[in-house]
């Protein structure tokens, strides 16, 4: 972490708003400003517009029993620093909305309204989000008074979709049960002929109450829960969770563990990117390419199994390090499989790129407008495809990623120029994934010279209550953020998860606007969004 | 591990598994939890306490310990803590027709289990007889983490190629004989799942796939979940695992077809 960066931003904000800030404190790469509720929009606006920071997440927690009322934390990400604006909500249980200045805040505010019952005044959209219309009013799951096992009754009510009216406008409702082997969600298309006039997504069908559930579990068990936030992002999510706990207990994990985390993180990226590229190929009506890529995916999953005992890499991480060792025998297996697969991967990609019908289908499909992407705060491949240069592996180096970021000034310049050229269509996303897979092969090879030390360090038996920290990692979809606040007796007081999909889902409504209905599956696949990771 | 055809990935080689004796698991695979010896009372307490999904439980009547495969998420934590009592085998736990059959006891008994290809061929013959060549499956995600979907989708890849056994996935429940349901049946999916079930023509078979679908798994029974598919619709076959590997999934399908034959449709 760059100390001067943190101090510069801290000083800038303190100078500007010294009268409004009641308390400031630092925690590793986090800087917290406590302010009054009414001053919050001004400060958030300044951080967003003048510092050009990205709204990373909004975290609410219920401290009523501990004499604090509801506390909301607005988390901004600027380079390698996380800026927290912390406010307490008063007796009237409402807080000013910042959705009109910072559009990406809208969804977080709706989430807080559903789960805590706090009203975002000024948010134009206050329809239910997480809890569907059948959930009775006045019951809020994340309040401390709500018991996990409560089963409230159902109420009859209908969700109001946006209505597009006019001659020749039709609606197509799709889902929640889809035609393929995928997760549930509802899409409401308004169409004129084949052209999509409007798309509204309705998600949270797979809401499983993960954040509430974590509050009743032991720290070690929450690790297994974090792996199952989204089955295909298990390493990224568990790494982020472990890092949050490690940051709270201030432990440094052994170098060997760091490298093993890196290797598994990249293996996860490769097998998922291979799957996504196969999906793109299927949806562009080229099943041959998909079949070949699926063979590679299967081989990678078998490699996963030989290394970790699970085909989708469950059980790799442990708080304080890793559970799963990589022996010399495994190293040979990895090297052999990786070289075979990277060979075959090149051949398939060469084949795909030589098919003009395939390339034409991708070019210009599902184009994302850059301004909207900025406003919605997208992350990962979806951000990089339009030239928004964010990558948690580089911005907040974790595991052993700092060892792999060695670009010459010339390469950095080239990277910048290339970023500017990116157009944000499905083809760009296809190419970025191909490049990332090739980079991952390199990172795995470089990481294989493991240090000869322990797999994990033990963390303190008792963690101080109400200490909190933010852990982040880059999954194949983008940044995943896990904020943990420790409760009494080593329990979890609040576990807030924001995966890449939560940021990226809303962009799909914009991405399809210039396309026709049959393009939708292709656009959806090229964005590669997780339902489960979004719904929690 | 399969042998990759090194002739070239874009050539015409056959990738589909055909070796009858090859069951594909690597020796490291966490397939099932098995008791080595009867645990002592102290060990029972420890095991009960550490199991994140409460799959290990002691039985008061005969002083034994039970393992509910329908709850087990194969984290392997019990083996780490009590390696003298608990062993992790690479052979996966097998599907059953009733929920209580998923429970193993500390008196050890391992299920006999066949390779993927052999199960598939048996299944193929039965499907030929029963359904005139094809069995249509509709997959429904009722709140899964997407892990089970990855494995179900893998059935369609060229390596497992389930279509050669006459099984295919269809786009609508109205075309389906079998519903393959994953996830702990989230509250928000409850109505959709029930309506999908109603839309499926009779005779129909419902298969609960994965620990979540069998019992709620790690997500349990909370405000947001119902704690298992059988709380919402009747289930005919339970497939344990987190997630179950493709070979166990076909074994579950075989069991489902068997059940249809027995019920005489």
C-alpha cells in the first residue's frame, strides 16, 4: 500500500470539511470519517466528483442493542485506498439518498430499505428489491431483533414493472425458470418488432439469507459459507473473507500460502473463462467451438480435483493461510496440464477468430456506453472492456500478486493506449477473456516456485469485538468485497458481501438497447453475471 | 484422469470416455465421509460441535453416530479434527430413493458403485424400454450457488456426453419427464418451483440434487430458505454431494428410471 496516497486523500478531505468531520481514524488501507447525517451527501458528492473515486459499497449495520442505532458506511475506492464515510441514522429511521448524484448508490439504498427498514429519502425507486412482494411489510431480516428461523406469512401483491406504452409495443416475460441449465431470474422485455426498447431485470430469486446466516455461525464455518456464495467464485470469495479476518487480527500469512492462493485463484479464473468463452460460442451459434472449449474446462476441473479434492475448488482456503498443499508431484501435474491446455487453447481461439460469421456476430453486439458504465460503477471484465482500468489484483495487491505486476514504462503506456481503444462490445469482452487466460497461465507458472514454509499461521483465539475490516479479491467476474465486523465471543456481528455481479447486473439493461431479442443470450453470456453472487 | 487425445484439439478425435473401468475420480477427491471406528463419547461431542451443517449426530438408543449424507457438504473438517475416527474416501456417496436412506451409521458400509459408462448403458436400455428412446429433463435452480449447475452442465460436454444414453435437457417443464432440482428451495423461488412442478405432465419424477436440495445444506432452514426441495414438492430421488459429480448424477437418474418402472407407469 502506498502510504502517501492515503495521507494525501485524508488531508484533502480533512482540509475541505474539517468542520463537519467529528472523528477520523485509519486502519491499514482504510480511512474512516465520521460525519453528521445531513453533511454526508456533500462529502460523498465531493469524494465521487472531485476525487473521482468509485462507490464500492454501502454497508448498514444495526447497533441498537449496543447503544448506537443504525450505522451506515459509504465506502469509496480510490486507487489503493478505501475511503469510509460513516454516519449514524437518527430516530426517524430515514437517511438522505445520494442516488441522484451517484447512480450506483440506488441499489444499495433499496437493499438497506428492505433489510433494515431505513427509508432513503429522495430515492426515486423504492420498490422491494431483495425481499419480493410476498414479504410482509414491517419485518426486516437484518435487524438484530429478527430471528433467523422466523417464517413470516405471504401477502398478495404485485411487483410494478416499468410499462412501455405505444402502438406495436409488446412485452416478453422470461423466467424465473429459464430454458437452459442456469440460475433463476426474471427479465421483462418491451419490444417493437424484434428491437428491444426496454429491459427490466428482476433478481434475488436465489436469496438465501447468507448475511444473516453468518451472524449465527462460527468464524471457521462462515468460510464454508463464503465459498458457497457463488459456487464458481469459491476461491475469490473465500480469499476475500479470509483477508478481512486476517486484517482484523493483524496476521501476515506465510509466503507459501500466498502463492498457493494465487495459483488457485488463477486456476479458478481459467476454468471459468473457458466456460464463459464456450458459452459465448454456443450463444453465437457455433457449437463446435463450445464443445472444444468445454473439453478444456473439464480437463481443468479434473486438475482442480486432483489438487484440492473438489472439482470447483471448495476447501482451498483457511483463515490464516490455506488448507490445501501443492506438493512437488502436484507441481509437475500443474506444469504438464497447463502447457497442454495452453497449447490447445491457442488452437481453439485461432479457429474461432478465423470464422468470420462468429466474429461478425460478436462485433458491435451488446455495446456498453462508457459514461453509464462509470455511473453504475461496474468492475472486472465488464469495466475493462470499455477502458475503465480497474483490477483488484493490481490496485490492492493481495496474495502474491505484487510479484507479478512488473511492467516497463513502455508497456504501461501501451496498456493505456489499448485501454482507450476498447469499444465495450461482446467481441472486446471475448478478447479480454482470452488475454486473461493467457496471462493466468503465466502467473501460475511464475508462482510455482513455492517458498519452503508453513501453510498457515494461527490467528489469535479471541478477536476484539466491534473491530472491522474490508477484504477484497478479484474473481473472474471482477472485484468481490467482504466486510466483516466481529461481535462478542468471536462471533460475527455483521458480514456484508458485495460481489462483482451486484455492480455489473444493472449494466445489462443498457447493453441490450441497440440489439434485437435473439442477441440477448449472447450479451448476457458475454457479461458473465452470477445470480447467486448477486442475490446472496 | 482422462487421457487427452493429443492429436489436436480441433481435429476429429473422440474425447468421450469409453473405458469401462475408469471411474474418473482422482485419489484426492473428497467423495464421502466414512467412520473408521466407533467414536467415543468425547469424540462424538467434538464431531457434533464442529460439523458446520450438523450432518454428524449421535444416536442415543444404540450409542452410535450417524452421518447424514444429505447434509454433508464434504468440507473434510471432521477428518482434520478427528482423523482417527473419520476417513475421507474418494468414492462418492450414492443417491437414494428416500431421505432417510442417505444416513450412514458408524458401523461402516460402503456402497458398491459402478463406472460412469456402465451406469449410462444400463440407463440407456431402461430408457429404451420405458420411454421409447428418450428421457427429457428440465433443470430447475431453486436457490443453488451455481456449483450443482456446473456439474449438471458438464453432463452435456463431449466427455460425459449424456445424450448418447438417450437423455436430453429440454427448455420447458411441459416437455419433461424428470425435474432436476437444485438449491435449498429459497423462499423467493417457492412459487415458481411449485408452478414448474404443476406444469410438468404426469408421470413425473423429481430429483433433488446436492446437499442443499436434500436438506438445505449449509444454508439450512431460515427465513429465506425452506430447508430442502421436499418441503415444497414431493421428491423421488435424493442425490447427495456438494456438488455431486457427473457420475453420481447419472446414478441418480438410473435410480429415478428404476422407480418409474417399479411404480408401473
